[in-house]
C-alpha cells in the first residue's frame, strides 16, 4: 500500500502530523509513505524513518513570484504524479492543501465540511470524515488518518523521530538548556527580564543557557539576553536539522509559542511551553508527562512557575 500525506505547513503543524506515520506503520508495516510539504519544512518529515519520499512545494513563495514560479510548479506537479497512490490524505484541511492534493492520483481523503479548517477544502475530497474540532491537532490528524485507512487507534501518539547526528562544533561540551525566546508575534513574547532571571537561576544550578534565533531582531534579542545571563551562548544561525540536533541533546527546553518548542517536545526532550497570547489546549505542546504548557491568553507565567515546571518535566 502506498500513501501520500499532504501537510504543507507550518512548522508546528508539520510536527503534529508526524505521529500519523508511526500509526500507519503500526497497522500496515509494509506501507510506503510519501509526504508533500513546504520547502522550508522539508527537513522535518525526513527525520522520521518511516517516510519514503518527501515532495516539496513552495506555495508561499510562488504567490510572490508567479511569473518565475511556473516551471517550478510544473516540476512539483510532475513529482506528485510519478506514483499512483492507494490513499491521498490531506490532514491540513485548507484550500491550498486541497489544491495541492488534487494533483495526486489516488483516493483523496480529508475532513468533512464542518471539520475542515476551511470548509470549502472538503469539496476536493473523494471521501470526507467527521473529526471533532475541540481537541488537540495531533489527535485530529491521527483520527482522520485512522478513519481514512479504517483502523482503530490503540496507542498513544508517537512522533517517531530522534535527534539527527549532526556536529555542532561551536557548542562546548557540557550540559545545557535551550531558551527559545523568539516567536512570530510580539504578543507571544515573554519579557526579557523574565528570561534573564530564568537564565541566572539556571546558571546557579550549573546549567548553561543556549539562545537560538532566526532573524536580525531575534539575533539582537539573543545577544542582549546572552550578555545578561552568565555563561549563556548566543547560537549561530541554524537550519532545522541543526536545530533538531541542538534541542535533542539538551537537558531541557523552555520556549514561547513557536514551532521549535514543538520540535523539542517531539524529540522527547523535557520541554516547558510559555503561552502569553494563545490558548495551548488545542495546539500547545503535546508529548505526555515530558512537556508542560504554562500561561494562556493575557496570562504570562512567572519565573517561579517555569522553574517548578522544569523540575517536574525533568523528573518525568
């Protein structure tokens, strides 16, 4: 049986789809699984040994570069059509993902009209399934695929990935924690004074802080924090594979509402999520006892609460 999964973006959404690969192979060990994903996130499905081919699209970039993108679109469509699939499953439920999946040859499955994030996407599927919305994204993905392939979910979510074997020559030997201070919106940020106090507390416990970044503004913040936290390290720019290696070897991770925090949790690293503007119930960290979500809309957790949560997840 050959299956094509369509989950193109974003970073957190792609990570939340990894457990369906583990589920499928649990029930169909000989299945071949391909995955269509945005080019920026292609490294994530490749972390799972159960993914056969990773097919990339660049919908976000193509929207900006419509004239020059035509040749790339033809190439991407040709790659999707190279295989005949038994099932093509869109776990994203958006018009853009449905339009991508309609290029594939196979039985197209997805969320029903009332279950899809964009209901009109359901018009592109051959088979539609009802999956309640008020539950975590990981479980919604798993339930959709289980219904599409007609099996019962009888295990807990398993992301199925391990830290890649990538050398980080800039990182000195010794224990460290990663502080993910950067996120896509300013209202999701945690106060710099809180990060500094947390880093100082960790340093007193003999733990170095490592501060990744992904943009010039984030670099400036990482440098400010590193200069104020004794022994802290401002990381160089990392690609996703390098970030996975850094996170996977950490003693623990603390992060705001950002995809890298989900990556840490998926790697089974003790992880504390800090939420200040969103509700983590539906899209927060989801990794059992080794992850804890703190805060919520208009509620920023204290440094003391984060330290207590860190102690809890490290004991789990």
